[in-house]
């Protein structure tokens, strides 16, 4: 519907918008409201509206009937409850394709006014009762996110009613009743269902206003310009914002491993079937996810060729060839590459993607002692990546037998924690493979022992860190305003915005301010700070502030005429909003120190949050409530696999008795932390495992996880 | 055949080796000989033998009969001539698999003594007549490259004759007659056939001794520890040696493009079929080589998914999405990734591989003028990579219409030259795509023109540099002794070897020398020089010298007791063998300067060589002889495609009248050089094209090429 047609439609039902605003676009409702208010032409008081398009589960051959939900910004909408009320199965946020098909609009532009005679009868329209009954004025997009109209609740209702046909009517729902009723009955299931709504999105979009971090990381990543969805499902584009963080990690980690004598190399992405399947335990873990190339050009290949899911089996035949003598040991190679694991369940940006970037280190040693040392050295490097570079606290430990790497001897791990979901997340792992892969029936990698001349099979390690790290960082430090990256690891660590330029500013003054910004950026760059002067024309300072906040740049520096006169800049911290003028003299050092403070503050806050959520549990009845309270649980554990399975089963069932569609939210073992000093020491044959009452062996962390 | 069996076999024909030597392994015949001589237990004078295994063209269902050629090291063996003589088609060097099948030996261990009763009748044995008739002693491997026997020519003949059966006899050939006869008749075809022998190798090996750079780069790369063959044909492992050069290129190029405002990012390796096939001209160029994923785990995919052969079509749908306003321009993204082009013809390490690493830059601009400037800026960065980093001279120019990038507007290129083959090689290209990909029927990428509000389709460029660069560097600077990398770009630029340690050296003295080497390495590293102290036990200095020479480390520094006393080190240049003692004081600066001198000397030599081989030709009759003389030909050209096709056809036919199996060695246009100042200016309608006699337009380079 073109704007002219829209105006005519409105006139038909005697609607006159109280104002039209151009250009107040932002994905944050609070900011959007501020921006509209600031524009001067908005009404004195108004509310925001959100519009979601859902698609119910539909037979593949049938045309879906999308559900358009129009609600007040602060109304809680729960797709499970809506579906139940409407008797529709598995409502999911609609894909962008579907939006285009039904509304010829992108996600930022869909609003109640996108409904027209041509599409109304093909969708199911649901209106928040509290809109039609309200006397407020509402801000509504008019088929373009850059155009906003102000309408009363009644006007919106009239507009929609006008579109009704004999068969198709607007459904008005009391969302408040909808959201409180089941909540009283089953407090646990509500949050699970909400989480799930967020987790289930694949190539989906949520409509502009009201993107909440807790619900919808994917949309939020896109808005923040970190990544974009891609036409092949489960694959994502890493935009410069997130790729630059990966480059920082690469650069730091490369320096460290080179110090340890590790060399970089590159092995082909293809693995022949016979090589891939050499290690049975190992391949069992990966085979359901392997992508196979069977055709080149128009010719079928004689044998299908796999794309590596990891490179143990691709590399080790050559280790056998290259390692001829103990003098060739240790052999320490690393690769930066991408691997493919074609998971069919719930791809999620950064966390679970079909192709992902990582490094994989593969080393061979003469002795177990040497291999053991390296496993821990690497794990500690990973800890530094998370804690020092990304300001993300992690707990190092060892995986249980059940959770260790397929085919390895033992696995060490870093476990992170996502406060908004209360879930644990595996951050990086460093495995000792033992002598499993070097055995004669496997890859047969041996040397003559230099001491006694005996055949000595090599001890191997493998270790990997992936772009998941970026996702973890953002989930830990992000907020409703954007990714809120830690200081050192955003695309820019400081952005400089010229301010105070008005209609009265002379060209000369403007040039002076802009030059000062440019100069400041140059000075900071010389001190090794990734600074950027944002001199874009045609955008207000407010727009720029919001833009960079969303992108998570940790420090903003403003320069206006007043600052120029005083030879200072106004610094504004992204993490806590604190403003402080700082002198331009010695600015490199000052900003560097300030960034370091921001970084350590971020880490301290996140650490405090994590620590507060790791709770000691010694009675089973406290276990599930602690999980439900978004905690990681430490128990004195018996270390038996049967008990581990049982814990998962019981904590899963207990958590979600009502909702059979919810993902299994049973608690898995996360790790046996190396440091258990904070818990009461286990007394042999006295301390009991709270899950099975057998003798406890180690303090072990359990939690719901990604 | 175990060594004991071998001894028995020799005894049967009354052969007693005059000496047995262990451990004198090297791929260079000259060095091997030196090492044997130095061992002390070798005869006073002896000659070397080479053994090649060829496979003739055989029906797929038939068992091949390998041809074992045993010749003196200096005998010229020509597979074409041997094949003709024996009436066998297309002799090719045998694959490693075939060696294992017939001899149960690796390539380094095959020798005349590998022939035994169990395999003799299954192969065709060809013996150099000049061996059996010689009175020399020959050094022969005894089924292990670490064991060398010394036998007379007669002994070798007797050994082989003993294996003869009623049906299968040893063939003795007069190789000298073989190689001189056709040479007189067709001088051109000989070198072509020899080149071909080298070029045709796929996963093939040439037997240990006598690996000549001209013939057999692949084996030579492997020996030099640069790469290894891989179980998936056409794919190669980049070992640390070559990968470290790639890292150097990445680091330098990243800094430069970031200065130009280019940002790194990562797009998925997968491309959906519909997106891939959007641009017809473009995909026509790539579709025969696209690898398709059709299965994941055990499930067939609904639609096959391509692995990117290049990313234009994968990226540009998102350019259309992201570029909404002229303020979003220019958009400049780059990726470091790998792409797959499943070529079926002659994979070659570095030059033609099914998967290769590269960077691909993709930029969008408001105006053609801006795009034009960037195309040349990037081309000049590529020139600096080749000339300044790798010391490889290149000629920048523009591709003809016939040779430009599929779907682009024009292509600029750097053309290199490989002296040993006399061929040109495309080194890197920077394309202006014009507005082809941005058109509405293509990816529809436009903005409103900021001046007049008109719809303005963006101007796009794409540009790429691949790991081929490493291959070119090595082919230009390598010699029979190894890759001979240019100074700055070997894995190490300087290696420090402790010398003068004898049986009389005390432990303390030895520790002093080793410490001095370690200290020197540390000092050099502090000056940013990639130095390494080679303190390996159990290897002689001579072994180490040879090892590092083979690996192409440009500078060797020796420290012995004498040097220690004088606080100096003996420097030895890899490129010219010049030795000079240099004081340890201020060593960082001295070595840095020396490395720079080596680098510029290498470049100057290669440039002189290239310049000397670019010849001006104005008469057709000089054209093919110039090609045959390993030259690149500059002609004043008419710039018509028909003439270009004709030149290729005629220069191909003319060059190899006798050999219908030779690869098309017709000359292609390489480029129209930007700088044509060295040639006689073209006079409009006076200067004629020597190929078709039409009016000449531009000086254009033609040559045989890779």
C-alpha cells in the first residue's frame, strides 16, 4: 500500500493522525520514544505499539495463515498462550520471506496499518483489548519505519474493523488475563516457554519495537550490526563488528601459542570417507552431522567426500608419516579454519551454527607428563581470552566421562554462565587424547623411545576455541541497549562525536570541531586505541549516540565548541553512563586507563553475578528450585554415570510438568572445577551425593546449558 | 624383500658390495654424493644412479605394467622418447600407491635392488646401456634410503639378468642415442615434452635422486617441507613453512587495506543453487568446477548446496540489503577464506588446487571514478606483495576482453614469469565489475543519487590474491638446492648453527657455544628478525647446513669456538654462498641490513632475468621461436579476439608438430602493460599487428602460461 492509498484508507474511516514524523528510527523502544519526543512534532504524551507476525505449524502443502498480533509495547505476549487461546499449534515468529509475501514490507516497517483489504482476509488479526479501550495516543509506523503516525486506540480499532469481512473478524484478546492465568498455575513453565520462543527462531524476525535481550538475541545481533542471517539455514554472516573481535582473539592467541612452539598450518577441508571413519567412537559422535560432497560440476564423484567436522582423522595419517623419531617430537600444529557440523536442531547465531570459525590445535608428545602440562597451558590461554580480552568470567575444570570428547582420554573445559537465561555454556575445551589415536590399529604413530629403544606410541592433545566466544561475550555483557561489548573488543573502542553544531554555527566553527574530532581520533590511534571520529553528515548527535551505544562501543567522546575552548572532551562510559570531561593533553594515556577501568569493571560485575549464581546444594529438594532460580548448582557428587543420567532426567521432568513441547531442560554436569576451595571439604564415606545418596567424590557443577 | 634376503640374492650372483653406508639421505644428488664421500667408508670414486617408475596409459580395468627405468644420474631420460621406443602410450611418473603396490616401498627407497623374483615379471625393466658397459662403481640404495651399497655396472646388470624369465627380459637402451636423435629433428618439441612430464604429475613421485627443479616441483616442495600431498586428490597440506609466508602476506595486506577503509568479515562457505546461478555469464565460468553438498549425516538435502568457488553471488544479495543510501557507500569488505574449484585437469601444488586459500575483496562505490581508483590501488598493493615482500618481479597491465573476469567490466592483472619453464603466470587480479551485478535483474543494488535523486546503481570491484603467490615465489627463486625463498619470507630468515664441536670439546665449551647461539637468536628476535638456533643433538653441522639450505632459509650464522673468542659469527648467504664474519656487537642492525641486501639482490636478479626474456617481436616468423626460447613476447597488437584465437592456435601448432599428446602450448595474451615506454611507439594506421597485419593498437604481451 503506497502512502497515498493509506491516507485514503484512513480518511474512509474518518481517521486523522495527530502528527506525522519522519526519521526516528531505532530498535530500542525507549530510545525511539525519546527520539520522537525530541522531534518536537509528537504529541505531548503517547504510547508505543508492537506488532508481531507469527506462523502456526502448517502442513507443507498448505498456505499458512499468519497471525498478526498488535499489542501495547509493555503488554506481555506469550506465543504459547496465544496459540492455546486460538487453538493454533506451535506459533513461531514468521520468516522474512513470509513478511514479504503477505505485506511486501520488511520487518521494520510492519505495523497495524500494513493490514489492508488485500491481505486482511488471508491473516488472523489479534488486537490487544487494552489498546481499543485506552484513551492514549499511540505511535504507529506507516509502512516505513521512517514514518510515524499518532493515532488513538479507537482509531486503530476502527481502521481494523473497516477491513473485516463476513468471514474474517478482528480478534480482541485480554492479554493481561492470558499472561497471569497460567503463570499462577505453573510459574516454572512460563519462563521456559518464553525462553523457547526466543530459542526457536530460525531466520525469523521480530518486529521492530521491543526487542528484548532475554527473548531474542538473534534479532538483536542483527540490529547491532554484528551479523546477518544467510540464505542457507544455520549459516550466518559475520559482519566486521564481530569479525574484528575474532581477529583480536586470533592475534593474541597466535602470539601466545607461538611462544609455546606451536606452528600454524592448513589442512584441506575435505576428508575421504575411509579416513574419517577410522576411529569409531570418534566418528560416532560426529557422523550424524557430517556434510557430504557427492558431485562436482555435473559429474558424480566416485566416492562421497566429507567436509571436516574437526580434523583429527584428517591430520593424523600425516603425523604418522612425519613423526619418524623422538627428535620429531613434540609436533605442535594449529589451524585457523572453518568446520561444518550440519546440526538439524535449533541453529543459533554464534552458539550453534552449521559452519563455524575456530582454531584447532593438534600436538603429539613423547610422554603423558608433557601432554598433561600442555593441556593445562592451553586451557589457561583460553581463560585469558575470556577473562582478560572479553571480560567474561569462566570456571575451569574437567569434564565427566560422559561429557568428555569422543575418543579422547580426558577433557578440560571452561564453563561460562549466561545471567539472562541462567544457563551454563561450554566456552572452550582442551583435550588429552591419550594414546588412543596413535595405536597401531588407528593411526600408528610411534617412535623409538630414546632411553630404551622400545616402541613408544605418542601422546596427543587437541584443543579448540570458536567464534562462540563472541556470542558468549555479547550475551554476558549485552543489555537492552545493544551488545555492550567489553572495552578492548568492540570494532572501535572509542568513538568521537562532534556536538553543539547548530544552525548558527559558522562553517569555520564546524570545520574546527570536525578537525578536532579527527585529530583526537588520530592521537588515540597512535596510542594503539581503536578510535573513530563519526563525522557523518545528516545525522544528529543523538542519532549517533544511540547508534554507537547499540553497537556496544564502550566509550564515547564528545567535542563541542565549549570543549574546544577548554581543550577537553566529554567522556561518556557505555557501561554505566558516567560522564566526565577530560583534558586533551595526554589524552592517549587517560583514555587507555579509562578503557582498562571499564574493562575491569565489566569483568568484576560479571564475576560477581556469576559467583552469586553458583550455589552449593547438598539436598536434592534444593536442586531444581536452584536451577529455576537461574543458578548453577554445585553438589558433592558421587561421579557415576547412572547418577548423572538420573539427575538430567529428574531435573528435566521436575522443571516443566505442563509443557510437553519444551526443550529438555534437564541439568547436565558442566565440570568438576579445579578449584573447589569455596565449598565444604568432602569427607570420604561421610559426605553423600544429594542425588543418589552414595559417597560423594568431587564437588561438581550441574546446570541447564546451551 | 628384507635386507637378509637381499644379501642372499646378491650372493647368488656372486655380488659383493664394496661398501655399505648408513644414513646419507638427501634429495640433492650432488649433496648426496658429498655426504657419501665425507662418510669415509665410500669408495674413492663412484657415480650416482637414478631410478624412475613410469606408468603407461592403461585401460581402467587392466592391471598396469609399470616401467622401471634405471639410468646414470647425468643421463637425460625423456619419457616421451622412452614411450615411443617401447611403443607404450603416455608414460607418466607413477603414483605413490602404485609404488607401494608393486614394491612395498616408499619413493625414497626404490632402487634397482627393489626388483626381485616376486615383482620382476610384473614390470618392464629398462637399463641404461652405459651402466652395464661402465667400469665405474655406482651408489645404489638397498631398499631403504638410509642404506647405500656400492656396486659395479656389471654387478647391477648381473643382478637384474638373474631375475629374467623365459618371457620377461631386461631391456637395455642407449639413452644417449634416444635423446639426441629427436632433438636434432625438432629442437622445440623436446623441451615441451620435458616440461609436460613435469606438469602432468598428479600425486606422483619421482624417485629420490636427481629431483630437478625444472622437472618436478611437486617432489621438491615435499622434500623442502613446504607442503605434503593429501589423500583427497588435488588438495595439499600447507605445512608451517608455506603457511608462515601466507601469514606474512596476510599481516602486511591487512594493514594496507584497513588504511583504505576495507573491513574484514566472513560469509558462509555455502551458496544456495538459486543464488549461485543468478548471474549467467559469471556462473558459466565456474559451474563445471562447483562442488555440491547433497547429503548431511544420512539425510539427503532437499536442494544441493554449492561450496563457494568465489563469493560475488553469495555476498551481493546482502549488499542490496545493507546499501540503502549513498551514505552507506563506499562499502568495502574483504574475506580471508578458502574456495573450492573442482578442476579435473592437472592439479598442481599452489598453482592449481581444488581448495585454495585467498582473500577476496568486494567493494561498492557511488561512481565509476571511485571504483577505477580503487582497482589500481589494490593492484599496486598486490605488486608490493610480490615485489617487496616476495622479491618477485611482475608486470601490471590490463586483460583483454577474452581473458577478463567472467561477468566483469575490466580486469587488471599482474603477470609473472617462471624462468625455468619460460611461461607467464597470472599473479593476482583486481576487477572492476562495473554495474553488471548491481542491475535490477541481477542483485538490484542502488541508492538515490545525492545530487539529483535519480536511481543510481552502484559500481563494484572485486579483487583476489591466493596462496598461488607462494608457488610463484618458490618457482622464481628456487634452485636445485631447494626453495631459496627471498629473505623476508621464509619460515625463518636466519638460522644459527653451533660449529666446531669435536670429541675434544668439553661440556662447558659446548654449553658456551650453544648458549651463544641461543642468545644470538634472542637478540635477533628482539630486532624483529625471525631467527632460530638449531641446537638439535645428533646431527652434524653439515647435515644442518644442508637441511636449512633446502628449506630456503636465506641466511646462516655459524658460531664456533673461534667465533666465540672473537665475539663474531660467520654469516653465509643462501643466495650466493658468500661468507663473512660479522661482529656480535650491533648484530640486529647488521643482520637486518644484510637480509635487506639479500632481498634486493634476489629481486634485481629476477628482474633482470624477466626483462631479458620479454622480447619485442614485430614479425610473425620471430614469434614462435621466441616462445621456444622461453620468452614472453611483446607485439604491437590489433586487439581483436579473432586474432587472439588465431595466435593461440598457430603458436600451439607451430611449436609441437610431432607430438599430438602435448598440452596446448599456444600463446595466450597475458596483458596489455600499463607501461609500454620501452617499446617503439605505435603509429596509428602505420604500425601493423604481426599476426594479422591489421592496424596495431596496443603493445600486448603474449606467452605460454600456467
